C-alpha cells in the first residue's frame, strides 16, 4: 500500500522539514507532486518484482528493505532503496520511505 500523503506530502514535498533531499532526487527523475500516483506505481512495481534484501522485526511490525531500479517519467532509471512494513495485526505492507541508493 502506498498512501498519497507518503508520496505527495513527504517524498515529493521539498518543503517537508525531514525530506532530506528526497524530493529533489525524485523530481530530478521527472516525478511530480501533482502526479503522485506515477511515483506510487513505480515503487509498487519495484516491490512486486524485486526480492527482499533484508527483513527485521520491529516493535511496530515486520520491516522489509527492497532495493532496485525504478523507471521514471523522463525515461531514466535510478536505483532506490525502499522500506516497507507490515504493521502488527495487518497483512498488507505499507511504504515507509524511499531514497536513492548509493552504489
């Protein structure tokens, strides 16, 4: 599950105080806040086709790290690291964050 607020209000919001440059990275690839579903779909596709790199148990649930390439609207590909969690008592993973993967 990828919520609108996680994409539009955080990952693609350069004014968010905890964004850490994520918006600049994703915007540089051609993703836009007003078209947030494009990034949501790219991250969901990554999660569906890529193996989990690591998983750990946390107080909130099981966390998963998935690393892979996403295709951007501008036609470029970039390697990103995504964090997902299946909250305790739930059975669907939700996106926690995504950021450029340093190679």
